[in-house]
């Protein structure tokens, strides 16, 4: 990791998040201070409030906080995108996933650039969420508000970060826009230039079946 330009954490989260063990959190902090990029995907964006949550807000702009955020299975429609390299070449798409929402962002979302945003229906807000099933009144009360499911930040140390809340359903990586927005983000956090048309890639149905653990 000491030679890495950027790190992606796509792993278990919550209290058992592998990256928040004290010695690992310390190592990440040292790397962030050097300007190393950091991306967190799906469960990797969830860390407890306190020191881990404060670190995630500093490093990637925000995190999933248990029972403040929620995790419904739903199908947002992403139709507009910001003028940002992560959005280069990304077209409108709609895909069912466990899209987390109501992230615990920095105060006033300072420096946070929404990349993927959509308005959930009231049925989505009412749950059930994956766990706990909800509904949470503060989620319901925000009816009609756009929710941010992917975001980016540029840190004062020169590093870059992003959070991506999708990534639960493996076959979704077969969708070209779903895949492109994450590939763009990975290139962006290394400090490299994202092509105007985004990162091109091809994935077949057979590719998606490779290297799967037996169930």
C-alpha cells in the first residue's frame, strides 16, 4: 500500500469493517496525508460514528451511518450528471441494487460533489430496508428530496476520494454505465486524466461468472 496511488475498499463494513482496526486506520491516515486517493464501494462506505466516521468524512466526504442512513433495494433513475471527470461518457441508466441513501456527509456537504443522484419514491422511503427493515421517520420526512448515491471530493492534502453506494448485485457490473462511472472514479482518484468519453471496457456474461465462490 505504501506505493499505491489510490486504494479501493469494497468489503464488509459496519463495526467489523476490516479497515477500521486501529493499526489499519492509522496506516490509512498516513497514506491520506501523503495525498493517496481513496474510494469506498457499497458496504465499504459503512463505518461507525466516532473516529471511523470522522475519518471517512475527511477522506471521502461521508459515510453510511447505522439507522441514520438506510439501505433499500430499489431502482433509481440516473438521468443528469455533473460536469465532472467521473461522469465523462456516462449515459442515463436505471438499475436495481441496494442503493444506500441519506449518507452522513460533512457539515453543509463541504466539498462534496454529487455524481449519482435520484429522487426515491415514497414507497422506497417507507421500506422495507434490507436491515433493519424500517421505516425510519427522518427518511420518510424527506419525501421528494434527491438522494446522493455516489459522490466525490478533493481533499486539502491533494488527495481525492469517492463513495459509491451500489455494488450489492454482482451482475450489475455487466451494465456499461454502472461500470463506467466506477472505472472513471478509480482513474480519477489516482490523479490521472479521465478520457472525455470515460473508461471503455467490455464484460461478457461469461466474464461475470468467472472466479465466483461456490454457494
